[in-house]
């Protein structure tokens, strides 16, 4: 029998979900006004289908549990039921993750999601199974797995299939190589919602493999403006049956994807720095007219030279000052 949590996920986790940064003031505090303004922009300006907050791009690892709970509450309240909200509750301390799970349910978040539990070495399947059994029992909120390499290891398709049997586990964000992703879809796609985070692959996964949601990427705010929403538009074309039109529009975004790759992924990997590119993300959005404030240590802001290089890239893409 399908649990209610799983039914809710298949009903609500559809279309385009955005992963959002956490705005901070110059003093390093959560910028509540900027966060509310951003949520309105994502929903009304970009027409996203859902919001993922407090994740890696939200700098959860640099925030206290109280700060994270505040962000979750602010986003839920700002959205006011217009789109479903998924809040990230993962934490290296179990009791803190449990507290965030209970809080997520109390404030009316639609879903909780947790990064794989942290361990000094790769944990056994038994340890991971027990951790998820305990955490998903802390509340009745529908729960997504987050199988990201940021935890230092990956859940195998077989272990994911076991975890999918837990009553409140209703989905997985699984940004893994294609073979792993499709194997998970084959194993559990009829039980839980399986999602990837790569916009470039979204249309193929949606049309050819039955994926129902892009979960979740800041690219939705980086490539699009209220006046030009190509990802939204090609997804709607696909859903209406116009696959040729969808693919044609999808193909117009190669320059944006190239810039995303250079600024958000490839340059850091090639140089071996290993820094999460949140400074790049926040600078990109600020240049488009959606300021998100500084990053928190140990991250550092972009240099003036790199900011100007990014400005030149965005100017060439026609993305500057989109909110002016």
C-alpha cells in the first residue's frame, strides 16, 4: 500500500524546483527582507513550481540550527502556499537534524530533505539504514533523500531501494552519473519520486524516462528573467505535447549552460580548489538585480577582477539588471 507521504510527493513534486541561496546582511545576519523579496521573485517572476531552501547553496553548513529554522520559517511564510516548500534538515549531529525535522512539520513545510549522514569514513549500509529509520520517525513530514557527493560517499541503488520502503520516504534528489540515476529510477520510480538537478538533462529525463521534476537548481534564477523564461517555456511545451518546440527552445541555452559550467563547476574542479561556488552564485544574482549579500566563512567573496569578468559574461548573455 502506498503511504500518504508518497502520494503527496507524486502529487506535488512536479516541474521546476529552484535551489535558493540564503541572503545575508553586511553584518552577517540573515537578511529577512531580501529573502522575502527573493521568494516573491522566484514564484511570481520566474513561475517556479517549488522551492528548496536551506541546502548546500543555502550555506546550511555555516549556519546555526536556530538560523536554519528561521530561514525555513521565513520561506514557508513568504511562499504562503503558492508553491510547495522543501526544507533541508541534514546535520552532522543527529539531535539537531531531528529538531529541524520536527520544526519543519510544525511550520507547515511540505517536505523535508536530508543530506546523507556524515561520518569520518564511508559508513556501512547498516549504519545508514538505522540513521534514516530513526530520522524519518521523528515526524510525519514527507521525506526526501539527498544523495549528494558533499557527504563524502553515495548511497547505492540497492540501499536506496531499501530506504524507499520507509513510510515517509517519498523521493530522492539523486545528482549522480546517468547509469546510477536511471538504475534508481528503474528500481524505485514507481514508489518514490526520483529527481536529478541538471537542467541540461532535464528535458530528456522528463520526456524519455518519466522524471516528473527537476530538483533542484539555481539555474532557474541564473538563466531566466520575468521577461524571458526559456526553461519554464520549454517544459510547458513538452507537457503540452510539442516535443519539437521544446527541444528547439532547449537548444537555445547552450551559451548559458557554458557560462554556468565555467563559473559554477568546471573552473573550480579544474583548479582543484574544491570550493562550493556560492560566491559566484550570489554575485551572478546580484548582477542580475537580485542581491543576496555576502557569503560566510570559510568562503570568500569574488575579487573585483572576477566580478568584472562575470559581469562581462552576463552582459553578453543579456542578463544584466533583469529586475531594473
